[in-house]
């Protein structure tokens, strides 16, 4: 597999994590650099780890997860997005802005499930996994850090109610993942 193909795959896989990073950046109040680095590291790490797991698992695991991966991602993103919207409308102004490790891990897992399938395809193509995994991790880290920073600027520009937009973005990403899988040809 050539370098350009690997980079394009990495960018494609990073798009959901990039969008979530923007959404998360819009609502953060304090600790911007720490949270940006945490999210970028978790998203990059999981985006790199999932293809490795998929590659190692091979064909038998594909059949097990392929039927439910889109439901898992949809559920996790919808719950987190709905909580962001709830906190923005009914919560206190400062409440809900802090990122917990559990939320960060949940977001990282939800946005990296598709990368598991990519790892399976690498195994089927008998592709070496080291370069793609490293590329996917680094590209995702970079895009998420930039996305988070951009989101912070949007949040400062538009104020506290931007959390509703961030929550809607997470829900829409979950819906998109679900629809892609439900309408894909078998």
C-alpha cells in the first residue's frame, strides 16, 4: 500500500474524531491545552489501536462486530451529545464543561470503531500494519489538536450556548454512522 493511500485512509478515519474535537473545544472553559492534548492523544491512540486489533483478529472477529459496531457508535455519541444539550439548556453555566476521563475514553472508542474494520481489511489484503497504524495515529492526533483549538475559538466567539451545537454535532455524527451502515449494500 502506497504512502498517499495510507494518508488518505488516516484522514478519512480521523474525520469523526476531528468533528468531535471541534465540538468539545467549543465548550471547554479551562485547561484548554491539557484537554486538547488529552483528546488528541486518546483519539490518535484509539485510531491507531483499533486497526491493529482488527488486523490481529482477522476474519472471524469481523462477523461478530460488523453487525453491531454502528449501533455502539450511535448510542455512545447520542448519549454524550444529549447530555451536552441537556447541560447547556437546563444545567448551570459552568456545569458540564469539564471533560472526565470516562467521557474522553467513550468518545475515543465511539469515533474509532470504524478503524477496527479498516484493520480487518489490512489483514485481508495482507498489508503490513506498522506504517498504517502509526500514520493513522499521528494524523488523527494532529487533526484533533487543531480541531479542538478551532472549537475553542468558536466557543469564545459564540458563548456558552454553543454546547447545544456541539451536542447536536455528536448526535448527527452518530446518526450518520448508523445510516451509513444501515443503508450500505450487503
